C-alpha cells in the first residue's frame, strides 16, 4: 500500500508571522475565563442532571403512568364496553330490522315492477319501434346525405386548392423582400454592437480590472491572512484554556479532598463507624431477633387457633347435619339410622378423631405362635 503524499505546505508570509503571536496572546487572555466558566457550567449541569433531574423525571413518569395513564386505560375500556353494550348492539339490531323492512317493502316491489312492467314496456313500446325507424327511414336518408356531401366536398376542395396556389406565389414574393431587408438590418446592428462593445471595454472593463488587481486583491489577501490567524488563534487558545481549566479543576479537587474529604473520612472511620457497629450489634440485632421470635410465636398461635376453629366448625356442621336428618326421619318416618362409626386410629396416623375406638394391636410373637 503506497503512502499518500501530503501536498507541500505553502510558505508563510512575513505578515502572518508578525501578527500570529500578538493575536494568540490576546485571544488566550480573552478565552481562558470563558472556557473556565463553560467547564464549570458543564460540570454543574451534569451533576444536576445526574442527581436531580433524572430522578425527578423518573418519579414524574411513574406518577403520570400511575395517576393518569392507568386510570385512562381502565376508563377507556369501561367506556368501550358501555358504548358497545348501549350503542353498537342496539344499532346492529335496529339496522337488521330496517334492512328487513326495506327489503320487504321497497326492494321486492320495485324488483317485481321492473321485471314485469318496465322491461316489457321499454322493449315493446320503445326499442322495437326505434329499431324499425332507424333501419327503414334514417339509414336511407343518411346514405343520400352522405353522397351529396361527398360531391360538395370535392368541389370545395378544387376551389380551395386554386386559391391556395395564388396565395402561395404572393407569399413567396413577400418572403424574398423581407429576407433582403432583414439582412441589411442585421449587418447594421452588428456594426453598432461591435462599436458599443469596444467603448464599454475601454470605459468600464479595463479600469475595473486594474482596481481589482491593484487594490482589492492585496486587501483581500491581508484580510484572509488576518482571519485565518484569528481562527487558528481561537482554536489554539480554546485547547490551551481547556488544559488550564482541567489543571485548575484537579487542583480544586485535591484542595477539597484535603480540606473536606479527608477529615470527613477520618471522622467516619474513627467515630461514626464504631458507633454504628455498636448500635447494630448491641441494639438492632437483639431487637431483630426478638421481633423474629415474636412473629414466629404469633404465627404458631394463629395457626393453632385456626386449626382449632376449623375442627370446631367441622364438628358443628356434622352435628347439625345429623340433627336435620333425625328431624326429617321423625317427620317422614323410617328406621333409625345407625351412627357412622369413625375410623379408628392406626399406628401410622397422627390424628385422633373424637369417639374413635382404637384398633387391637397385633403382636408378631402371637402371630408366629
């Protein structure tokens, strides 16, 4: 890959070298305070955006979504359902009824009238007579008119061709005369134009060219050099001002750390941290453990009370069910119902039902004997 050769740099004049240093010094003195103020404002804006505006915007977004968007969504759904129920469904039903009435009262009679009255009347009252008149009356008359028009057109064409030939001869003569006159006028106008061009060149173009070369070109060159140096000085001063601003910022940061950050860190490590650790280990941890134990005891008590209440409700429902069945048998009649025996507790069960009879235990020694 061949390296691209940069174009050779044009030599700088003495004017550019003479005004470069003073312009850069003046511009640097003017730009440094502006750059420092700009950097301070930019840092402040970033801090405000990071610590204040962004959390505030997120909070406002959440509030707007919670207080405005969600209620509007639910309101829109409710209004949509209400409109569909109160407007769309009745309108659909009414439209169906109107369509049936229109089809029954209008379309069917009009169809019958068109098919059995209008079509026969048009066919036999208008179409058939019009066809006969066109075929036997209008067609012969049209043929005769066409023959007469052809003969008349031939005569008119012959007369028109004769007249056009005479007019063509007259037009050619007039064109020859006009061409000769136009040639003379063009020659005279060309001579006058050349004379005016020479006069304008001598009176205007030559002085304007001299003024441009001798006056405007040097002034423009000087202004171009001054403007280029001023622009370059502004860029150079802006970069140097940025370096100065960053150095001042680093110095202020170091000074703030030495005057505020280091003492605050020492106070936190030597005073606040031990106090916080003591409060956490001595006060907060026992309170947390006591709260956890109290919550566990309260949960166990609530669970036991719930199980007891459920068992009492189940027993009450069973008693009410049996009393209702006994009352029904007393009114209707029938043999008394045997009470349902409860399943006995086994060795693997963990619950004991009220009134349950324990099952006899089987000994392995007796079984083997």
